[in-house]
């Protein structure tokens, strides 16, 4: 096998620039780290210069040599004489940015090669399942790709202050806009500021409260604005999901579509709804036996495919948490759910998108009686890790579920914000139209 990709001349030039011109150290350290150097002694010099510079000390031949005097490899190479020769071989520090690019390029190639070697090793050893190997392979290569564009240090505030002020100006002049991804539910968006990239959002409720309907309504609202949404449904088939979406878009009752009780004058309306829905970028996976590994892998693939088309994945919806198959090596159910929850939070951060996950609740709300049946965080089922990992927890509650004979409350719905890491909690009142399994803003008079 050929030698690992590297350019020792560029590495020597980088560390020489750091020693003789401390003005270059800040930018070099912001774009490189010790792992980017192929030769260990170069990484050692990099770390010494970075340490001295960070501590406000002088960085020069004397101070660097003093820090390296106990380094055996440095001594074997000739110590200060070797370092002096290294510095003298660099004619100018003006090209340090080009040296950074070269060292970074070789580092990325080495990381890619190492990832490929690890994949080959996993395949040859066969100690993991094929799914685990594929997921690990994607994760390794995605990490390399992400590192390629990631800044490894804090950045000076002036670099972002203009865009920050522009965003504030935009929000000020567009009062209906929200900082994050708008759910389409006005009061909810005002309260939480929309869904933020990297957030894990839990939508929880007792069975038949409308969790899936509410999540699909959000997916539809997001997709209507031209954004891409991936929906993973472990409970409901693709056919039923599309039927629900058609009902929502067309305004026709779900039962009409289910039994095809459609009048002649309604076919045009259905056709228009189908055309509108077909133009939306909603991607559906209805694999019933999925693991968190599967969803992470498919989401990464989806994001990469969209990227090749100049688009990006804007939202992931998973229905629902307790149906995800856990790691069989983890025997305790609570620990399994905790592991799944952590993986989904990691997915949100890795892909930098909001991830909405539906979750079941315990029977506690019913046991407290109708008056106290609105859920609280302690009602989350199976694991406290769900509450811990989530950035936002939304509870779906409908009074009509508990009072089926009271027609005056059948459309009443409430979304309780049980947790909001970056803002206030509280209740949002909505309208629920059962025939369409659809939620509406309270002030919207076009429902029904």
C-alpha cells in the first residue's frame, strides 16, 4: 500500500510561520488542529505555539525550544539546531494560507482513507451486522465531510454581526416571520420561535389525541412553503398517510376518501389537492421494523441526495418513539429508550435540522381524572432521558376525548408546551376538525 497522503514541506512551513510570525497563529489554529499533521513532531510544535500564544506568552525560537526540551523526538532530531534550520528554510510567511490549505487537504484524504480501512476491517472481521457496518461507514464518512466544512474554533463576532443585524431587521419588518422553521400554527410559532435546527422536539399524548394528525399538519405546512420533509412512520402505512394528507389538503372528510363516497362535482377538487400534494417535497418511509440506526442512515442518505440537487433537508418527523426497535444488547426497556433518544438528538445535531419525534404517555393523565388530565412532563413514558434530551416538549390534549357526549367541546384542542429550552412554556388553543383529522389556528374560520 502507498504511504498515507501528506505534504511534509507544507507542514514544516506552517510550524515555521507560527514560530517566526505570531500574527499567523490565530488563523492557523482556527483552521487546523494537531490531528491535521502527519508528522508527530510537527503536531508537537503546533501545540507548543498554540499554548504559548493562548497564554499570552511570546512565541519565538527560544520559548518554543524551552517548551520542547523534554521532547525525546525533538532531541533526537537535533533540538534547537534542527528547529533553526527548519525556520531558515522558509523564505517568507506570506503564503501561510496556502500552506494551511495543503495540510488540511492531506488531512482530509488521510481521514477518508482511514475510514475506508476501518470499513474494510469491519467487513472482514464480521463481528457486526451488515446494518451496523453500513451505519458506521456512513457515520465515519459523514464525519469526514462535516469536518471539511466545520470551523474548529471560536470565531470573532464581527464575522457574524452583519448577518445577525440583518436577521433582526427582517424579523422586525416581517412581523409574521419566526426565527426558526414555522410550524404553521401562529400562536405556537410565536411562543417557541419556530423549530430550530439541531433541536429534538417531542410531541406526546395519549392514544387517539391526534399526535400523528398534528405532526402531519406541521409536515404539510412546512412542505407547502417549499421545504423538504422526511416522515418515518412505524405505525401507519404510506397509503394511509397519503390518504390523510389528501383529506387535509382537499378539505374532504377522511371517511369520504376511505370509502370513495365522492360526488361528481368533488372530483376536480380531489384532483387539485392531489396535484398540490404531489408538488410538495414530502418523503415517506413506512418501514415498521426500523431502528434508530436505520433512521439515521436513511436521513443522511436523504440529506446527501437533496444536497446534490441544490436543496437540503429541512425537517424530520418520526412516528413514534416507542415503536423503534432498540439495541438488543440493552435488556432494560428504559435504557433502550434512553439510547434511542440520544441517537435521535445526535441526528438532529449532525444534520442540523429539527427532528420531531412522537411519543406515548403513561396512563397517569386518565388516573388523575378529567379535570387534571392535561399531561405533564412526568407522564412521558419509559424513560426520563426523553425529557432530558428534548429541547421542546409539546403535549396534545383534546377535551372532547374525555367528554364524547358534549358537542360543545368536540373541536376544542390544546397544545401544552411542557418544555421549551429557549423560551417560555404555556398553552396554545387550537381547533380540531375530526372529519379531516386536522388542527387549525384558533382564529381560522375556514375549518369544517
